[in-house]
C-alpha cells in the first residue's frame, strides 16, 4: 500500500527501514526517504506503520 503518494513510498518500504535500520521516528525515516516533504498528508499513516512494525518486532523478540 502506498503511504506517501507524492513520492511513492510504500508501507513495505517503511517496514524495511524499521527492521534494517531501526527507524523509530518520522525524522529518521525522512533521512532515508523523501516521505512527507511535499504535502505531508502521509505522516500520520507513516507513524502508524512505524509504530505497528516496532511493536511486532518487540513481540517477536519476547517470544
């Protein structure tokens, strides 16, 4: 699913950066992608993807 339509950044791309680079904030994600730099409507959804993926990683580590 595209999260940032302006720059074609998908949820898959965001999840990749969370897993590979330990991204936990929009600021960190913006260093790796142009997400949110045009209209900004994607930032809220991107935060949710980052949070959900971080929680999933935490649960996987706990089990």
